[in-house]
C-alpha cells in the first residue's frame, strides 16, 4: 500500500504477527512448566486456556502472513482469548514464567485489537 | 450437562464439530481441483479464502473438541469466514465440486453462528 | 486412479484419514480428562505426548486430504508418535477412556505404517 | 542439560526452530505471489508442495517448542519435505522471491536433518 496510512498499517501488522508468534511461543513453552509445577498451574482449565491461546495465536499469525483481509476476524477472536489467558497467568504472577507469559498475552491482545480497529476504518 | 438444554447444546456442538470437519475437508480437497482448473478457480483471492476457511474450521473444531468455552470466539470468526468462502464458491456453482463446497460452507457457517448464540444465552 | 491397485490404495487412504481423525479426536478430548484425574494421568510427559499425537494426526490427515504424495513422510512420523502415545495410554488402561485412546492410537499407527509401505512399492 | 554437549544441542535446537519459522513464513507469504504470477508458479503440484512445507515446518517447530523428544520424527519428515520444496522453488530461481524461498527451504532442511542426527547419538 503506497500511502502513509498503508505503510503504518503494514508496520502495525508486522508487529502484530511478531506479537502473536511471541505469545504462541511463550504459552507453548510454558505448558510443560505448568504441568511440572502441578497444583493450580496444572488445573485443567488453565492448561486448556493455554492450549487455546497457542492455537488462536498461530491461526491469527497465519492469516496475516497469508495476506488475508479476514485476519480481522481471527484477530478479534485472538484478542479475547489472549486477554483471558493473560488474566489466568497473572493470578500466578509470583512465578516469573507466568508473569512473562501474561505480558506476552497482554501485548498480543492489544495489537490484535488494534488490527481489528484498523480494519473497521477501511 | 444434566438438563435438557445442556443435552441439546451438546448435541448441537457435536453437529457443529462435524460441520466444521466436513467444511475443512471439502475446502482442502477442492484446492488442488481449483488449481488444476485455472482461471477464476485459481485466482489468488479465491485460493487464499479457501485456505483461510480450511484453517479456521480446523481451529474451531479443535476448540470444541477440547471442551473450551472460548469456542464462541472461534465459532464467531468461523461463521464469517465460511460465509465469505461460500459466497466465492457459489459464483462457480456451475462446477458441481464448487457447488458442493459452497453447501458445506453454508452449513458450517450456520451451525457456528448457532453455537455463538447458545453461548450468549448462558 | 483407474486400476485395482489404485482403488485399493485409495480406499486404504480414506481409512487412514479417518483413523488419523479418530485418534486426533480421542487424544484431544482425553487431555482435559487426564488433567482432571491428576497423578500419572497429568504427568508433563504424558500430556505432552498426547499433544504431540493430536498435532501429527492432524498434519498427517491434512497431507492426505490435500492429495500430497509426501504424506508418506508425515505418515511415517505419525506411526512412530501414535505408537508411543498408545504405549503410554495403555499403562493406564484400567481407565476405560485411556484404554479407548490406546486403541485409537494403535489403529492409527497401523494404518499410517501401511500407507508408508504402499508408497515404498510405488 | 548441564554439559557442553547439552548446551550445543540446545543452541542447535533454537536455531532449528527459527529456521522452521523462517521457512514457514517464506512459503506462506510466497503462495499468494505464486498464484498471482500464474503459469508454472501456480501449478497445482507446486502450490500443494508449498502448503505441505508450511504445515510441516509449523508442526516441527511446535514439537521443539513443546520440548518433545519426538521432534526427531517431525524433523525427519520436515527435512525431506523442505528439500523437495526447495528443489521446486529453485526451478524458478530467476524470480528473486522463489530464490529466497529456496534458500529458506535448504536452511530448514539442513538444520532439521542435523536435529535428527543429534537425537540418534543420544
């Protein structure tokens, strides 16, 4: 896209792809840690939420990498799911790995939400 | 879920999972056909839309199979994407394979939309 | 494929796709059960193995549905991974859900291995 | 892993994950380009091979990020599939985007093959 707004959108999208990948990586790598910790870390609902987050981040990044306009729908879903996963991780934020995971979830949710907004303005 | 409404929801969800899988299968198997046909069948936007549909149907089915409440968000995205893919396939509905693909997209969109509605009422 | 061998191969492949999907579904739906059971059911290595099995079954089915000759490589990986997941599930086979999961893993491993063999003869 | 060999393996695995992600990204972003170019770029077999490569790179990276020992099987499949995709892209290497895609495929194939070797020595 040749104009300033297009370039802005494009650079935002690159950032959003990276945030999705970072969040995907953080959650996927943290699941084994949670299972080893046991207790609330390994609660069925928490692990499932982490798995949900991993999958929607991957799907959302793939839509953007494929250059699909329909990323607005996957980004909308991703923002909601990352927010919930971030909430859950934050409850265990005395564990630095969970705190770091929560940060990635927040960052991804924020930029996915922003992508949805940009699309609405088109 | 023990009550009648729960059972209904559950049976609707089983149907929705099947519809997602059928739509995933139809679109994935039809992509090589489209590429061999060439012309509008192989237009970049059409193939991308089919790939989008394949991926969100898979993600949406996985969320439901994992028993995640957050399927409402992936089902919402899936309904929108399947509708667009169905529109695109319908434009080539003189080709029986595209007509069949369009039918699967419509069916999946409808049941995903229904899943979203059920969730809203909870 | 017009000849008898082709038809045979094709029908074997349809069966293998179904076995991959059934194993994917069995493992994905059983993960939350394992997490709720706790103990050895929820051991990090077991849950990770179930996640591995879910993902390779999905990938392997997708390769076959896409009509890719390279399914021989994903089927080879799938056979090995399903065998290991089946071994692990069998250790908890006094739990009927794990016994059923083990059966699906065995069936999938066997038909994936067969797909690899067919390909070798081509 | 505390010893020098463990650290080496670990750093090789980090590199392999990155190579899988780079190859996944290169192929996924190049599919729409191929479809727009038409001709041999958009041949059914070429697009399918690119889709195969995208999916196995993703699966292989996920296995490593999940910390699974079974990555040896997905890496083995990934090496074979990336090699074939690299061959196919190289035939169109007068197009810089295909040349770049071929490079990513080669790099991914090489490090996946190396991961398989490391595992054999364990």
